C-alpha cells in the first residue's frame, strides 16, 4: 500500500463491498437501446413534420439524445463495461454513436 494514500485501501474495500465497481450490463444495454429508439423516433418525426417551426422541438430532442449517446460512448469503452466475444462490436457501436454527436 502507498504511504501517501493511507486511507485508500480501506476506501477501496468499502467501495467494492458496496458493489459500486460491478459491471452493469443491463443498465448500459437499456440506456443504449432507449437512446437509439428515441433517436430513430426523432428522425422519423423530423421527416414527417416537414418544413415547419416544430422541427426546433425535434432538434432539441436530438441534442439531448446526442449528448446522452456521447456520455455512454465515452463511458462504455473507457471502463470496459462489456466483455466477451461481442465486446468489440458493442464498444465500436458506442464510439460511433459518440462520434456522431460531435
């Protein structure tokens, strides 16, 4: 243990005991799925509205969705939330979604 951080070991043990470092596969799968569903719905709404001022509301929804996808796209690959044979695909989809937003 490092002498410069004497409380780190006990803090780490407490965090692990509380389960805060466990992977939450279901949460991330649900968030990604929900974001992609809302993204698809927003684009469909955008197309059906045509050239009206109501498209500004859809644009606001798209801004929120892109921000959420960027957060998830940043979080998933960096923390290796997914493991196994499908992990590279999941991470690349998340990174692609984050790249779309900006």
